[in-house]
C-alpha cells in the first residue's frame, strides 16, 4: 500500500509538467488542458458506479455481507469523482461552448448518476437499519446508467466531444492523457482500499462491543 | 371539481399572454453587425478557468484523503481501547 501511495504521489507531482508540455488545441486553445484531469475523473466516476453495482449484486443476490463495505467505499468515490467531473466540465464548457451547462443526454445523465450516489450516501448515513439493502438496489440502478452515459455522446446531438476523440489523439496529447489516467486509476485503487478498510474496522468495533456485552 | 375546471380554463387562457411577456423579457438579437475598430480582446480568459478546475480537484482529493484518514484513526484508536479493556 505504501509503495502504491508513493507511486501515485510521484505521478501526480509529475503530471503538471507533462500537461504543461502538451501543445494547445487549435480551436479551444489553453482551456482544453482541463481535459487531462476531467476525462480521468469521469472515467473513475463511471468505474466507481460499476464497482458499487457489482458489490451490490454480491450483497443482494449472493448474500455476501462484506460486499457492503465495497459498496460504501465505491459510492463515496462516485460522489468525489462525480463532483470533480461535474465542476471541471462546466469550467471548460464556459470557454469552449460559451455556456456553463447544456441539458443534453451526456450532461443530464451524468448529473443523475451523481445524484443517485449522493442519495446512496445520505441513505446510509441517516437511513438506519435495512438501509444497506435499499442502498444496494439504488447502486444497481446507478450502474445500469453507466453504459447509457458512455454512448450518449455518439447517439444524441450534443456539443460534447464523442468517444472517438480519445483513440485519435496525436501522441503529444495522448501521452499526458494516458499518464493522468494511470495516476487517477492508482488513486482510485488506493482510496477504495482505504475506505473499505474503514468499514472493516467499524465492523470489528461492533464485534468487540458485542463480545464485551456477552462477557 | 367545478373550481378546478375553472382554474384550468383560466390558466389555459392566460398561457399565451404569459409566454409573450416572457419573450419580451429575453435579450434581443443585434439588429446589425458592426466591424470592430481594434482587434477585440479575448472575452473569457482561460487561465482562471484552468486554475479553478485543477484547484477544485486537488482540494477535493486532499480533503477526502484527510477525512478518510481522520475517520480511520478514530476507529483504530477505539479498537485499541476496546482490546486493552478486554485484556
């Protein structure tokens, strides 16, 4: 874990230099450089939703109670990376599109996914007994939204760049992008494991209190 | 029921005039284009937007790491106290 943290720290320290060295885009100019953190944030947002959905499936249908810890961890990360995506996107759009927000399929469905996971976190905090299963159902609906968000830019009219932009990037823009994707993936794995560990430890505290009551 | 029907009819009658008044409030498009005497300055500078985007992500990630570490420390201290009491 320490090695992973050191590697992530080094990558995030190096990322600004690579981003600075990348050329400006012909029509958008300097502001397109938001892309190097916006796109990896968005991918981690969708990955977190998928992890929460898979763990919810394990909790609900395979009766694995510890899967709940992973749903909690992934749901919080979906809120974190969702907020990063939904804040950086409008900052980029203000300059490139002339508006902060448009109600197209990509932006609206991303906002809905974010709201589903905010609802999940609130439900787990204030929902009381049984909120784990109710929350898992909510997270499954969140995961179902992911493929729709991904392909939405290719099927509906929008200002948002399509998914085909990524494989066609010139090498001098592609290297910083894939470097940032790797750094964000590493960060995602570290945060997911840390947050799940918090839930494991909370379980342990409950067991210790129960053992104390029985003694 | 009769009152509800009356409200619906009145709302339907008022809708076109409300829509027209809303249209009047909207900014009007320019009547003609005027050539600029000097080269126009860039209206929206990119740097503050770029700084805000990166700043938000850094703050969000550091804030979250700090919050998880704090919660983890608290729970682990509780475990240590409970295990010490058990012995």
